[in-house]
C-alpha cells in the first residue's frame, strides 16, 4: 500500500509562497513576523518584520517596520528600517527612516530623521562605551556618629 501524501512547505520546494494580506476590515493588535511578503490594507498596532512590505493607501501601522523592501502608501507611526524604502505621494510617516535606498514622491509627508544604514552602523560603532562611575567609599567613625 502506498503511503499517504504529505504536505511540503512551499519554501522547502524553492517556490515562493503567496503574499499575506491584511484586509481593510482587519485590526491587529500585536507583532507580525514573516520571511515572506505582506500587503497591509488594515490597521496594525505592533511591529512588522517581513522580507517585503506594502502598506496600502488606507492602512495605518503604529509600530516599528523592518524589511528588505518597503513601499508606503498609507500612514506609519514608528521607525522604518529597510534596504529600500519608497514613499508614494499619499504616504504619511511619523518616525525615523533608516535606509540604504530611499525614494520619496512629491506630496509624501515625513516627520522624523532620515539616515542611511551605513551611517547608522558607524554611529553605533563610534558611540563611546560608558565606563562605570567610581563609587566613593565612605567610612563613618564612631566618634563622628555620636
């Protein structure tokens, strides 16, 4: 008798899985993490980590975004870290953007600092290591205490 068929994950076969879609009527409270692609059209209160992330025109995300490629059409409140970031004219970002490649269309709204990834790494490397502060040892003699 033949063995029953077993499901094989798409990643194991080398094929790319379908993108995950957060629809417009979905509100997620919590963090999302995937090694694939996410299309967000709803609301997320939490961090999002993905290979590729597209934020739809009516989407709102309050949290940190980390991905290789990010395209923003909607609203972001939080830090964005990605190799490639594209802000289209309807984008509204309140937070810092750490990027390697950045494209901003006329009309996009940004409140925050823009830093290249290599500058961010060198800034962390250059920060002085904080030395522990010396503690002065106090001794109270019996005569002084009386």
